[in-house]
C-alpha cells in the first residue's frame, strides 16, 4: 500500500513516540512488547515490588534484577520472542510482557508500565483526550497506529481498550454496490465510542472509488486508508477503513442484515 494516504476524518500518519526520556506503556490485559538490545540494560519502572517469571530456556541468557519496583533486563545474546510474567508481590496481579533481544547499537529508553484501571465511560470520554481533539479523531488515529506503526512508537491512549470483534460475515453488507470482500481486523472502545478497522479487497476487474456515503451503516465517522481500490490482483486492490460508531459496536450499526454464508463474498 504505497499510495498516498486518504482520510475522510483524520491524518493517521507521521506519528512518532512522545519526546522524553521514559517510554510509557499501559497494561490493559494485552501483552506489552518490550524489545531489547543485546548487551544493553533496559529498565522497567513499576509502582510496586515485582517478581519476574521467565522460562528456564532463557534463564542463562537474560539477567533479571528486581529492586523496589524497578526491573532491570540485560540479554547476553540474541533471544527469540519470549513471554515473561511480572507479578505484584503485594496483590499477586500479573502483567505480561513479550521480549525479543536483537544485536545492534540502539539505546532503548526506560519503560514505565502503568496498570490500566477501568473508569466510568463518561469520565473516560471526557478526560482521556485533550478538549481540542475529539475522541473519534484520537481513537481513529490510535487504531491506525496499532495496525501500521511499530509497536514501540504507538502513543499510549489512557482509557482505550480492545474489544471482541464480530464475525467477518456480519460486515459483508457494508458496501453492497461494489464487488468487494470485507473482513473485520480489530476493534477498540474509548468511552461511548467504538472504532472498527475493516479490510476491503476488490474482487472485480475495475477500479473502485471509495465514498463514505455508500457505506450501509449508521456511522459517526469513516476514514479510508486510501481513496480507491485498484483492479483485483494488483497491489492497490486492498485497503482499510476505520469506522467509528457511538453507543454500540459496528455490528449494531449496520443498516442491512448480514448475507448468508453461501451468498456472501467474504474472506475466509
């Protein structure tokens, strides 16, 4: 997808991690990616004393120290993606992190890990984003970053949580006038707003111009990654659209009933 980015609502490109000496990550039941550089120590900062559980297979290759709520990780050689458990000494709560150690010279900043707490939806929607930035804009940008940006550059968004995704066939009637297949990729919620990332693939011989007015759903906002779909079989035949709904997820916003499995032209 090398075409120019086309957005109906927001520009979801050009983001970078916030400036500062410490990277902040929010734990909300999804494992946190913590890359390591071989031979360099990386510091994890938490709010309480932590026990670290690690597989025996890497115990001799990864030095781990936990002191006063700070964890120090240093890999002595390259490590494949591996999951570690950080357990609170006081409460017993567990945070999952996925580490991977690569050779290189990149210096990685310390990481502060904050356990995400649930707040009332109205409070989340009111307090998570600056007043000048509407929640749908922030939520759409967050979804695009999660799909296309390196994990370590995704800006944290307090209050957001990933939500279960309806089966893909439920979305098959979003663009009934076009010969396309549609597949749900992921969905997130922030307060009273949901954003669903949907993959659209052209199955026809002609170019498809993407118009939000053709979407058969009650939407708060729609943001296409690209302005059109190229002919089927070309690199431009696929795009993603970010659909924001309010008061319910995308499945409940559809205007047309889902197609039957036999009739729907959807991806397996």
